[in-house]
C-alpha cells in the first residue's frame, strides 16, 4: 500500500518534533508558496541548534541572488569552529544559480553541517535528482497555505491553544477570523498575536467577537462570515444589510474575498449531493473531510435551502460575477451593483 502523503501541517509537525527531540538531519529542503512554515523551521534551527557564542563562526546565511551553488557547497563543506556543528542557510534558494549542482554535495554531505534551503514559490520538481537526494538524506517540506476555511479554522484553534498562549476560541469565532483574513498564515498569525497580547492579566483567555472587533477591526455584525451565514440560512434582510455595509465601507471586505468564500461554500455544498446515502451530518463530514460537526450543520441547512440544480447555477453565477468585476463583458456596472445582483440571484 502506498504511503499516505502528509499534509503541510503534518510534515511540519513531524520535522519540528524531530528537531525538538534532538534528531537533526543534514539537509532541509523547504519549498513552497507559504512562507510561514518555512520560516518557522528555519528560525528554530538557527535559534536552537547553536549557542549564541557558536553562531559567530558557525552560522552562515546567504541569499540565492548573491551566491551560486558552488559557493553553497564550499560553505557546507567546511568544518565547525569550536562547536559540534555549523549551519548554512540559503534564503531565496529559488534564485540560486545552478541549484542542481547541490546534488553532488548530497552524495556525501558533511555530517557536522546542517544545510537549510529556503526555496520560495513553485516547488522543485520531485523528479529532480537534487529533490530526491534531499529527501533521501534529509527532510523535504512542501509548504502550502490551507486550502479550505475549515483548515484555517483548525490552524487558528491550534495556534491560540499552544502552551505559550493557553487561550481558547470557539469554532464560530475562529471561522469569522478565517473568513475575513484568509489563509495567509503570516498575516493571520500577526493578527492573532494582537489578540493574544490583549488579555488583561488574570482574566480568562478566551477570544471573543468583542475582542476581535476591538483589536483586529472585524465587525461582529458586518463581516464575510456573517454574509455567508445569511445566505446559508436564506435571510435576505441580513444579507442585503451586510452587502450594503460592504459597499459603503470598501475596506471591510474586498469583492474577491467574498467571491472566494461563497464559491468555496457552494462548491462543497455541491459535493454534499454526492455523499453516500443516507445524507446526514456523518456522511457530510466524511465526504468533505470535516473534523467538526458544526461545519456539517451549515451544509445540511444549505441542502434544505438550495437544491443541486440551483447550487450549480449559483457556482456559475459566482464565476460570471468574478469575470465581470475584472472587466470581462462589463462596461459600466459597478462592483457594488454586481455584488448586489449576485446576492439577489442566490437568494431567489
């Protein structure tokens, strides 16, 4: 049986567990669009594997545009000075000249060197020798942003519950943050940090809607999650009130953000119609790989309010609205009018 491919979070957790236990690989190839996990691993390695005194001679950081693969090999082939190991970090490795040459180093890596390659953007092809050899002797991480709102909610929940923060947040409040900030983890953690330092000493460390509104600026009444909730429950008054608020306050929510959220919901709603019978919360959780029944309830409500045929036309309308906002087949209709037109189409 083929080994199950780890998610970004699972691969990250595995690497961090090894590092914290003292198991250090000779090479870390960290690739992908999402900088958060790449930076977290790199920062841990540079902060914890050498003492402050050892870093002066044994921590080398270079940048892809300013160096070559041959230079990196030379740095990595040196021996540590009065330390058990040295660390060589290559930032912006995607711009490193002749990166494939590093495969020669990986044939016989120096045991006292930890080579960290931070390759941002599109990952290297897994079929390349340099990628395969890095995986054979070290650790490879393909860092991706969370694909679904539920994954962002899980990240938020795990993040605030870390021992150093020891805070709590309910699923709905986390979903409001996820819907309004999205899956950019660096921005997301920055916003969460604002909340986590805002607690009064001695007070319960529970993240509430009021705290979010005060420190991040997300209105507890007028936000994209509440708009989605209004549409799921077919509440025209609430939906139109929120979309009017967005039109009057453009900085509260951008049209692409709203469209992405709605597209993801109705796409998943369509998948629910293909769930094994009988379709209940358990079947939906299995179909969509949900971990919380709370999410499934939204789709059960959606299936009562939106038949499969209507769901298909809504998905098509969202795509059409996105194109028209970008100027395709649209000369003069404003963004606000296009969004109101979309909301009316969904509700009726």
